[in-house]
């Protein structure tokens, strides 16, 4: 039996912080990170944020990366003109919904083997945003392992399986 | 303890310089700490050259050649690296420390970690290297500005002749002392500032405190290191 690809741990506070650090340390290379709030670096432009994790781990900034980003932008409902303006803008100018969409786009660009999610990312996003992000990430990251952490369960459509907290505590103790 | 851990970790992050993301931060920091500080450093260098020569040559009555030689010795061995370090500490270390403290308070350091980006490799390494290079080169610019001013003050239109006599009067080791001290002081300033920025309370009140403490600790580090250099120089 293969282990579930998408796991949800019902935890919060310091346990969640420790769990995030634990899972991030276990996987080398770039990781997807969908934060409930913020998540982008304020001293970089949006386009720099989008490619930072991928480029930092040696991904080529080539036509394939550009095509992936363009496909993602189209999936999220931004046309060429809107994308261009968005990529040149600063992080401070973004609203929460746009930031959460961009976190998903950054995850797509990084092509990570592991995606970490704060459950607030699901619950603060609109249904339309969630549907667009799910379609984009399901297509773009078919083999990624997902771990969601938060007290409220992720929407059922995302296919997360609940895992007992004892399992998480056991992993953190090791 | 955190400072020692940071110092220990830095060399192992050097291979990350191959990534353009880190080199981009390095170039930005070089521009901020190095290029943008040139006018101030040159101004201070000119003032120091003028003050020392005016005191030695015009007030005390030292010969022109002797005044210039003393200026060269004092500037190259002490004043250029020390005053450059003081200017860089006041100008850049507070900015460096408060930027990192703000990133920590807003959770951006954690966001980097969770994307698989080591904050030491991405944030600290380029800042330390940029400050080392900036401090080294700015110390040399400082010395050059002071010596040119001194030569002009002593020789007026014969300033080039006065300056051309200097290399014979100075040992080579003294010429090397200035950039070496610049490198060490630059490393100390940046490591202290980054360490203070990365560690502390997770509250917005900590940002100005981090900036102020970084300046005080960097000054302390620079003066202690300078004392060590003096002791080392005496032992040779």
C-alpha cells in the first residue's frame, strides 16, 4: 500500500512551527510553502519572489520555466498585461488574495518534491482562487508530497487524509 | 554563542556563491556599503589629511617631507582602516541589522527556511563578503585621499614630487596593513550586525534596539581587533 501523498495534521502554535521546521529539514532542494499570511519577501519584487527558491537551488531560468509561469498565470486568471504589471510590483502593494495566489504560483515555479501548507491558506482564500490553484498545482506537481498543518481541515476537494497527532509527535521526538 | 555558531557556519556556505541569487544580494550590498559610501569616505580622508598636515607642518613646524611621512604612517597603519570602519559601522551596520531584524519579526526568515533557502547562505554570506570588500577598498581610498591632500598641503604645485618620495620611506608591510585591517574590520562589522539582526525578541520593538546594539557591538569589536593588531604589530 502506498503512503498517502497528501496528509493533514491537526496542530497549531509551537507544535506546528516545530513540525514545519522538521518536515522542511527532512527534504533537500526547494520546497513549496503556502503560508496563511504573508510568505513573500518584502525587499524583492514579485518576479524575484516567484523564481527565488527555484533559482537558489540551481533551476535554469529558461523557456521551460517561462512557459510554466505563463501557464500558471493564465490558470490564475491574469492576462499578459496584468501579469507584467503584477510581476514588477512590490510585495507591499499586494492584497491577501493576490499574495496567496502568488504563493501557489511560486510553488509551481519551484517544482518541489514537498509542499508545506498552513491550513489558513485554504480558509482565507476564495473558492474561485482555491479551484484555480488546485487545478494549476495538480497539473504542475503531480508527484509532490503535500503536508498541511492547522486546526481546521483542508477542503475535501484537495484530497488530504487526516493523520493522527501521535504520529506527528513521534516524528518530532525522533 | 550565536555569534560563534554563525562564524563557524559561514565558511561552509561559500559554495552558494555559485548561485546568482546570492551573487545578486552580494552586488546590491556592495553598491550600498561600498559605492554609496565613497563620497563620505573621501571627504573624511581629505579632512584627516588636511588636519594632520596642518598640525605637523604649519603648527608644530615639522618639515614637509617629515609631515607627509608621518601622515602616511599614521593613515596607512591606523586611521584609514579605523575611520573607514567607524563610518561603515555608523552607516551600514545599523541598516543591515534592522533589515534582518525586521525580516525576522515579520517571519520572512522562516519563510526562506521553509522554501529550503538557508538564511545564512542567502542573507549573511553576501553581506559579510560585501562589507569585507567595501571596507578593504574604502580604506585604500581613504588613505589615498588623505595622502593626496597632505601632499598638496605640503608641496602645493610640487605635490606629485612629494608623493613620489613616499614609497622609499615606507616599508611594503605598512602598505599591506591597511587593506588587511580593512578586510578584518569589515568582516567583524557585518558578522556582528547580521548576528544581532537574526537573533533577538520577535517583536517590532526589537528592530530599533537591534540597530542600536549592532552599532555599539560593532564599534567594540573594531576597537578590540585594532588593539589586537597593535599587539601583533609590536610582537613582530
